[in-house]
């Protein structure tokens, strides 16, 4: 997984959102973000084609 803020790959899991999605936190820039679901990954791959 890559941080959307700085592009780093040093990511920690950081709990879950209210809706049950996995929260992640970048060790480099301390940005917190939600990892994309499998459906979102598939949509992004389809859009690139």
C-alpha cells in the first residue's frame, strides 16, 4: 500500500472507521487515510484500461 500524501510504503494500521473500513497511518508524513476496498481497486483498474 502507498500513502496518497507522500508516496511512502511505511504504513501502519490505525483502527477502523465508524463504517468498518480499515484506517491506516503513514509513518513518514503521519497522514491518516482509509485503504481502498477491493471494489474500489477493481473500479480503478477498469478505468485505467
